């Protein structure tokens, strides 16, 4: 079965994004490569857990880190476990 290149790009990006949460969608700028070597993926994350600033990716016998940046990250209160404020 021959799969289009876009399928593999989405699959790979979702695999990397799954290192921080559950990936939902890739934005249009990433699909059309407007960001060059950068990708944006909407990911559902558990705010009560540590958010990593990189994910280790393994490909063909070697590993390398992929830097992660969070946009529009909401405040999370570790005391009362609610979003919108901190202690």
C-alpha cells in the first residue's frame, strides 16, 4: 500500500507530540511548511504533570532531542488543581 507523504509527516509529528500529551491536529502553517523546520501541533496535556521542554526521538538506531515550546499555556494551581490561577 502506498501512502502519501503528508500521511507520514502527520504520523511522525503526532508520534513526537505524543511525548507530551495527546495530539489532536496539525495547524495549516505546518501543513504548508510556512514555519520551515518548525511544527505546531495542538496537544491535550495533563497540567498536573511535569511539562517537558524536550522529547527524545529515536530513529534508525540513534536518538536526538526535539525542543518543545508551549503556546498559550494556561495558569495551573498545583494547590487546588484548577486552571486559571496559581497559588
